[in-house]
C-alpha cells in the first residue's frame, strides 16, 4: 500500500515549567546552573506555542532524560545526531533508551567505549509518520520521527545481543519540551526541520 503524506503533526504547547525542571535537576537528571547568563536549561516562555530556543540551545524532553540522555549528552549521542543528520528533537524516547542500553553494554560488559561498527551492524533507522485518521494517509512529525530497529534475528536464540524491552506507551511525552544548553555546539543546532523521507544512510552498516 502506498502511504500518502499530508500536512504536519504540529507542536503541542510545553507543559514544562521551571518547577518541573528543578525536580529533574534534584533527581540528578539535569545539571545545576553554574552561570546565570548561560543556564544549563531554560523553561519555555508562556507565549512559546512551539520551540524558539535561544542561540546555543536545543530542544530536549523530560522523557529523554528519564530514559538515559545525559546532561550534557555524551559523545556517542552527538555522533548519532551527525550520522543520521537529525536534531535532538527528532529522536524518540525509545531511541534514547536503545542508545543508553547500547552504551551500557559496551562500557559495562565489553569494557570499551561504544563501538561504532557494532552499532551500525545491529541497528538501522526507520522514519515514523503519525496517523492522520484516514486510511493510507499519514503525516510527518516534528518530534520523534527517528525510530531504531534491531536487526532481524539479533534478539532471538542464539542471541548476538541482549534482549531489549522498550516501553510501548509514551503518551504526552512530546509536550514535555524545554531548552537544553548545547555545549560547544556539538549537537546539531535546532532549525525545526521536518524529515519526510528516510535517508539512504539510515540502513544497516557494517556486515
């Protein structure tokens, strides 16, 4: 079946306030402010119906930090952004989880930094389009369009990789956005770009 694309999935107003971000900070999921002129994180202004991050900031989500996104993001996360050509908001919560698990396997069990060739061998990127309410018609999404797919057979016996159970319900996650400082501009800057077609380089890599 050919899927036709229409319109876009608009941003939902942010539910993140300074109080809620302070709670994330208290849980150790966000860094504390060191500089008042360039804070680690910023709550969106009430009139920001969609993201308008200041220069030097990107759009992040509370769910990302609860699912393993570091503050600041690690080098491997930055490498993923550049490889897939995506901004941070293009990741989904499960993408963040899969990335955090992979880094833990490499560092905690294999005793090495996240191995790029192993990652490309195990995972490919898939583009998510939201239902539009009409059969055969979907719409591009502004947040969470990149999903990661573990290569067929890798989660079955004999296992080449640990079993990875991912949450199937992330209701409301896309309204929990805020502005995160982009240290040294190592993450791709926020432009709000929309990805409507899956790039060729999202496929599996090393055999």
